[in-house]
């Protein structure tokens, strides 16, 4: 991410010619795994130096004929005017999915306009506009789209160390009695959990810590008087919160990543 996004914007004179950055970056991986958060983290690195556009499929659709293409065109024109610009499109497969028979005309027109703009038509070669797409379904993207997203970044499920860090981060603002050994045990027993799953697990454990209190007590209870989250609460939470990403899905992502490495 540093080499593809941050450094070229910080030092544009150096990253030219053969070192010129990619115009399109695709982030893909299991759902709930931080693709949107990575985009937000990238945006925070520039301290207002870059115009950041956060877009979704809804913002490109209109019931009036021809308006959807105009919205796409306007986005790229504004991005060129406010450059350097980063356009982040979440769930990009919903806009630029594989073309097929019986597809709605409006969907085809939006796709065509996007592909034309991604190719640089209407913008200058030296324009500093970067498109970042995020998707949980990279295998549904059109082949023409894949050609334009030359940099592809796979965000896999968190490993043991990442899960530990996530747990520590989630618990640091809450009263708890967990030791380092306890956190390591939880991390070990949450293999295959996404970051979203871990957040749900911590939330369930935190709710478990106050289950024995009545409603009248909870209404007036101060946060600093709440009981600590214990290992027992996590053991109970693990029985309720299970991993949301199947082994089959992980294998699909890994195979696709192997076949489509940039």
C-alpha cells in the first residue's frame, strides 16, 4: 500500500515513467476483514493533501435515462479538477460485474462509462487519479475490469498475532481481568475468524459481563463501575459467536489470488 498509493502521492516527481503507479488497485478478501478500514487508513495518511471520494453503487444509479453515465463522468471530472484524488468504490462488483445476457441496459451503460474513464479517456496521462476498488467477490468482476486494475491486494483472514492485537485493542478501553495468556488462548481458539467476527465476540463477552444485573441497575450504572470482562465471559461468547467465513470461501479466494496475482 505504501508503494502503490502513499509514496507516489507524497513524491510524484520520483514515481514517473516505469515507476509510475497503477491507476487502479483492487482490494479483495473475505467479508468483514477490514478492506474499508484500510481505505480509511490510507485517506488519513495525507492530512488533506488528497481529495478522497468514498463511493458505492447506490450513488451511481438514477431512474432517469442517461443520468447514471453522467454521474460517473462528473465524478472523474471533479477528481481531475481536485487532483491528486483517490476514488474508493466499495463492493465494486455490484457496479462492474461480469457482463451477461439479459443484463439491464442502465447497468451496461454505467459499466461502459466506467471502463472508458478507467482507461484514461477524458483525462490526461499525468493526471493523479487513483481508483481503489474493494470486493468480497473478485471472481464476479468483468475481465475488462481486471485488466484495468493492475495492482491486486489480497486481505486474508487475520493470523494468530493479528487476532491477539485485535483483542488487545478491543479490550483496552474496557474493564477486564484477562492476562496475556488468556488473550493468547482466545486468539488460538478463534482461528478462521474475521476481524468483524472478533469484534462480535468481544461485544458478546462484554454483554455477558452485565447479564446478571437488572434493568433498573443498568439504567443508572456508570461505565467505570461496570464489572470486569473475564475469561469465563469469553468462553461463553465463543459458544455463541462462530466464524462467518467458510473453508470453501477461503479456498476460493486463495485459488483466485494465485491465478490473478498482479
